[in-house]
C-alpha cells in the first residue's frame, strides 16, 4: 500500500490549467520520461470531443500517441466524435493500477467523483 500512496502523490495532472491546444502533454513527457522516475508510467485519461458533448475514458502507456490516434480516427469507438482534447489524466506505476482507475471512472461513483471536480 505504501507504493500506492507514493504514486498517488505524483499521479494527478490537471489539463485545464494551462493554455494552448494540449500543452499538458509536452509537460507530462518532460516530467515523467528520460529517467526522472524509475518506472514506466501508465496513464488514465479523459478526452472531450470538441464538436459533440461526448467524453472518452481510457488508459495507455504513451498519452501523446494515444491522443493522436483518437484524433486521426484510428480508435473505432471515438472516431465519429473527433476531434478530442485532453481534459484530465492521472499517472500510475503499473498497468493494473491504471486499468482499475479507468474502470472506477466508468462507474456511477467515478462519474460522481468527476462531476464533483467539474469534469461533467
């Protein structure tokens, strides 16, 4: 459980606090790659369609590539609602932690949490 608490301190990235198209992506890459941490980061992310009132919740290893795949129409479930912008992400030390958090966001409790922080 101690590992989880260390990751919890590092994990939340608020993507709404800076300007530009997706400046937080480059900030994430600078902060978490290049040996700054000694683990391969996994992300949980929430995308919002800029043309529809739709959100997409997912997890991945490389947030920059995953967002470009969504916007290029390479993800079947999100293709009709593109383009997307990143509105929220969290970072984890393991794929399983990221997947558990993704599944949480897809529950009513997760929806209520996201609503409480202003994402719905």
